[in-house]
C-alpha cells in the first residue's frame, strides 16, 4: 500500500492544487493572449481587471447572501458571476472608449497601448481598493469539500487522505466550460472567425468588410468574461485580496508567453506548465519519498527544492528556459 | 522623437513580450462617413482624372484615368514605379484622391470606405499578404463572404469548380499551400462577395509560367460570367493579349490607352514597354 | 543645455513652488522630506529614461534594481557579525561560489557542445547535480548563521565601511544583475526584456525577504550608519544650540532640518553629476548613435552597428543608476525593509515620472521625478480634504462616510493613473519633450 499512499499524498498536495491553479492561470493567460492577438499589446491592467471582476461578483454575492439567496452546496458566487461579468464588460468597454479608441484612430504604436495600460492599471487598482478596500475578503459559502480527508480515509482505509475542495472542483468544471465555449466561439461562429481573420491580417480583414471596431468590442467582452471567471475562481480557491491579483500578472504573463503569445492553446498549456512547476518545485517531497524509499534511504530534510516564497522564481526560470530553447513559445504561430 | 506622430514611436517595438510584431493596419483607407452620390452615365467603373498620394505625402497619380466596362478585362501595365498599384488602390478607396472621382454603376463613390465599396460589389486582391495564412481554405472563402447575409454555399461551390484544387485542400491552412494555390485562394476569397468588379494587383507575381497561364485562363473564365476585371500586370505582353482595354501608365500619368490588341501592335509601346 | 527655455524654467519653478508651499503650509520637515525623495526619484527616473528614452528598452523591473541598491547599503555599512562569520561564513561563500560555478559550467558546456539530445541531458545533469551539491553546502551554513542571535543579527553583517561607499557599490550590484538579464533577454530574434525584468524584480525581493543570512529578511536591518550627523548629537552640541538660538530657531526642529538639508546637499551633488554625465552622453556621438538605433534599428544594423551590444550597455548603465538611487534611498531611510518594496511604487510610479516628464529628455525625467513624487505624497491629504468636503453632509458614523474617508488613501493610485493617461494622450512627448 505504500506506493498508493505516496500517490495519494502527491495528489493531495501537488496534483489537485496545481490543476486548480493551472486552470485559473490558463483563464487569465487566455485573456492576455486574446488582447495580444487582436490589439497587439500586453495588457498590464489584466490582473487588476481580474480583481475588479472578482470584486463586482463578491459585492453581488454579498447582496444575494443578504437577501437569503444561496446556491445549495455550491458557492453563491457562481450565481453572481453573470452580474460580475456584466459589470466588468461595462468597465472594459468604457475604458476602451475613453482610452484605447483614441490611439487606434491615431494608428499608435502598440507600445503606446502598453503605457496606457499602465495608467489603466493604476486606476483600476485604485478603484478596487477604493470600493472594497485592500484587505482580504471572504465570500465562499456552500459545501467546503467534495471529499474530505476523513471521508476519503474511511472510504479507502488508506493511511493518507485526499481532500478535494469544492472550489477546486468548480474551478476545473467552470474552466473547462469556459475554454470549450471560447474555442467553439473562435472556430465555429462567424464573429469568432472574423476575430481570427483580424488577428491574422488586418488589411485583408478590412478588404473583406470585417469591421475592426466590432472585432475589438467582442474581444473586450470575451476578456471581461475570462478575467471575471478567472478572478472569481482564484478568489474562491485562495482568497480575495486586490494586491494578490496584481501579483498574478507575472505568472499569467509567463503562462501566456511560455505557451506562445497570441495562441489560445498555448495559453492553456502555459498555465498548467507554470502551475505544476510552481507547486512541484516548492513542495516538500519528504512524505512522498518516505513512502517510496526503503527505511535506510528515508530523507532527513524536507526535500523541498525551493521555499514557497520563490514560486515567482520558478515561473521565471521556466519562462527563460522555454524562450531560450523555443523563442516563440511552446506553440508556434502568432495568431488566434 | 523624430517622427511626426508622437503616438507612432518606435521605442519598445522589438520586445515581443509586450508588443505583437504583427503589422497592424498598413492601409490608409478613406475615413467613414462618406456617401455615394448618383452620377449616371459613363463606363461601369471609372477612376476619372485621379490625382493623389499616400497620407500627406507628394502626389503619385496625376490626372490618371482607368475604366472598365461590364464583363471586360482592363489591364494596367507600365514600368516599375509608374503608380500602377497606387492607381488600383485609389480606385478602391485606399488612399486619398485629392482631385478627380471614382464612379461605379452610375454612382459617385469617391467618398466611400473600402468596406462600403465591397458592399457595392467591388472586390480587391492585394499583391501580397492576400490570404489569411492561419485559417483553412474554406474559412478564407467564408471570410470573403463576411458581408453577405444569404446562403454562401452556392458561391463556394462555384469557386471550387473554378479552382478544383481548393476543394481538395479546403480543410488545410492556407499558409501551407504553394504559391499558385495561394493565389487561387486569394482570388476565390474575393469572388465570394459575388462582386461585379474584381480588381487584381499582379495576380501572377512569383508563380511559375505554367501556373501563370492557368491563372490567366481562370481570369478569362471569370470575366465571361459578366464580372468586370481590372488588373495590374507585370507580364505586359501576355496580359494585353487577354485584355479588352489596356492602360500604359508612366509616372502616374496615362501614357497610352487603347484596346489590348492595338497596344500590342503599337510600335512605340512595343519598343518602350514590351521589349521590342 | 539648450533645453533650458522659458517654459521649462517655469515648469521647474512651479514644482519648486509646490515644495516651498508645502514648507509654508505644512512644515519644512515635510517639504524637505519630499525634496529629498524627489532627488532620489529624479535619479531613478534618469536611469529609466536612459533605457526607455534613449534606447527604447522597456524595463519593468526597476524595483529590483532599487532593492539591490538597498542591499548594497546594508552590505557596505553594517558592522560584520563575527560570530556568524565564524560559524558559517566561509562555508556560505564556498556555497555561493559553487552555485555560480555550476551555472557558468553549464553555460560553457551548452556553448561548446553541438546541439542535440546529449547536450540537453548533460547540461540538465550538471544543473541538477550542481544544485544538490550547492544545497548540501549551503543549507548548514544558512542554518548556523541564522541561529546566531536571531533577534538582533542572525546574518553575516556588512563591511563596516562608510555608507556613502554603498552608493557606487549599489550601482555595481545592479549593473551586474542587469548584465546577466540583458545577456539572456536581449537580442534573440526579438527581445523579452519586459517579462524578464518583471520576473527578476520579484525574485530580488523574494531573495531579500527570505535569505535571512544575507540581510535579515523580513526582520529588517535597522540603524544603518549615516553619512550625516544625528539629530540628537546636534541637540547636544552647545555650539549648534547657540547658533540656532541666535537666529531664533527651536533647536529640535532645527536639528532635524539640518540633517535633512545635509542629505539634500549630498543627493543634489549626486543628481547633478549623473545629470551632467547623462547630458554629455546624450549629446555625444554615442548618444546620437543610440537614438539612431532606436529610431531605425534595421538601418543601424545595416550600417554595421552592433545593436544588441549597444542595448546591453545602455540597459546596464540605466540599471546601475537605479541601483545608486536605491542605495541612496536606503541610506536616507536608515533601514532596509524588504516588505515595503511594491512594484506599483518602485517600478510603475517611476514610469509615470518618465512618461510625464518627457521620454528621452533628462530634464524631463528630473522634473517628472520631483512632480510625481510630490503628488504621490500630497494627493493623500488632498484626497482626505476632498472626502471631508464631500461627506460633510453625511451624518457622522454613517457607514458610507466612514468608508469614503477610509478610502481616501487610495485616491493617489487613481490620480497617478489619471495623470499618466492625460499626459500620454494630450502631450505624448511629456512636459519637456525630447528635441
């Protein structure tokens, strides 16, 4: 039973959490990659857009909770998600009209958009802190576990337990649905195809009668949905704190770049690569090895490659290695 | 910054982690808001005494006139830098025409955007970057028909009949095709709007002589269905052979205008532009 | 220096008035605090301006270089902890050398061997083995050093040298790290400097927070020696008290102002030297070439310019300037507190300074540094006044009123964003544009 116990420990502490985290990063990276593909710049305000979407959802969740509305064993936040998406969509569309549209008319260089996104980042960051404050907010409710350590042990009779939190299960399910919808939209609908055409060749898209402003608007709507979903899932899984979302920018960018910026499949792969390396490298493997190795070889130390505080370092090193070997990222091709 | 427009800085352009190296919109289309004005009479499509250039730059076209009748083939030839492509772009609304007018089917369309001209029945095949390389052949054709709200399967069938190879490759990415096949995709995409006028900018550039003959045959076939064709060609002799009308441009001006056969027979044209 | 025209003089006079006004309205202590940090900010902005303004390099890791400067201040000025050196100093040095040697060896093998599976395996093996050997040597050293009197030391300490020396050392430290980043992130088919600097800045902060043996981590190093007198010594000096009384000043206030003025003097000298060098460089053939490369890289490359090398140079120099400023800031604070390094404050705010001041113009960067830092500090009280005004009609103790008053602190983020967007839109070349 020892190898089985080792596997359960690994599942419990590495694979399950990393899968949930990877799905959250993938959703974030998809948003970054869409903007990069269509509007041709990396949006530094992305983390703060996620924070805004999560905040809007949280506020409405509180309202629902206050009104006595719940979602049974599932978190109420899922019910509030559409409202959060709508609020975020309104915010990014207003931002586009007020900030980015002008630069499109000027045919500005993409780097100007990057700098503008720094300004937007400051404003959104301030806005979120202004409305909800800089502190941790709790909004998860419903059943905490799909399966708890105790139930698992009772069920299997193993020494080690496996816990799967509701938030982790929901993250995966929601992420799969969101990604499936996105790919269906991009590959099967006329509007989605016109977005891909636009990101492939703007001149020819214009000659085909595709309206650039409409493509941009649809992009922002998709980004609003993706960021809000990513932000809420992350908040449910960990906790909501504006600053943490700002810091997610690095792993999200890293995921998008590792996968190949502008490529949605790459963004998903990148999200999981980054998440699994972060969790794997900073996990103490003592227990796992303890089950696998013979008594005499059991490790004394934690067998932790790096302390958890170095998780950013891991994203970064993975990124550099990938770029050195494949400068265009894991998935080549610069279009959606 | 030395550039005129401070928003078009070159800083940071090489950093692919913040800036997508793909070129954005390179065209300088007529801006939105213009309307078509009725102007009856005259040829089916005419760029009449056009003068203009790119942006605020110097004029490239001077009093240049191009026209094509329904179902005819008009060919523009001339030396390098004569403004052949520029003249085509002017007709399609992709640069500012300062003087002169463009009229289509009894309407003055000078103020219309390129998209609006597409809606009016014009289609344009650029010389380069004329396909969506990351999309399948079929998706390229679908994008050609983007403005249409009706059933496009019939038109797609016609394109496949005209270019049978495309039917075979319809699920392949257009970027994986050979040069000649790409040109077929490009022409096919333009035909998907069911245009009245098809404008081609050097459709045979960079393809082998056999493929070139094949393409010319197809173009004649298209013209026989009643579509007017206005094209720029580098291979002047061959193009003029199939042309109902030929325009020889020199430095943005009309140098010779006549039927294709007459131009081929004109000793001066032969000497200067057809290599004897 | 022909940039100095009437409009620019007025802009500088305006910022000067803002600071002097603070002196009259609030206090001279506050005004001088703003002025001193304005000097430091101006130097940081100069560093970023060299990279972005001259060469068009997008560095979003300013925070990391600033923090490295701060580290230098500790390593240079603090007294060494003898006991810690005795229990693990040599072993720690050995570990670091071995770690570095592993990386260098891996790189050499990578460069020498033909590409293929074998190379990948060998390089990976070198790194993995090297890592475990490094940890084998490193871990005991770390544990024993950190066990030495952890409440007050628990680290190796510094070199007990004058703290001013840490300013150039901070520059060198930042330059060294910048060289490594630039070497890897510049000049593949395209650059990936932005993400590289974003990442390295977070790593530098993570190292500072976690490597207690180096600079005590989040336990902070406090009480750094000063390059200027202490207030308490001035207050105890009879001649100082007499002189101050003679001009009718309160000795306590006067002592703190004297200290701040001394810092201001030192910082101003550094700023002027760097500004002078930057102006010389910008107007030299080297500076012209830099701008030529920026505006047309292809042409410059065709003319045989080694673009990658030039970019590496400017990136290293700009980062060094940020490192110098970082060491100065830590000297001014008298302590290194890794927890206070935030990207918004130390990376993106510097960017606001450069963009608002004028990309590519050194005077613009200096102006931006002072102006934006002033606003960064003063928007908060102004926001509070504004909120007081807005909420005046609301009953005391109402939840909305309290929330709005509490939130006034976040107004400055909003304001900074707004200023950046307004300047970028209506004056994209900044307040003092490049010629």
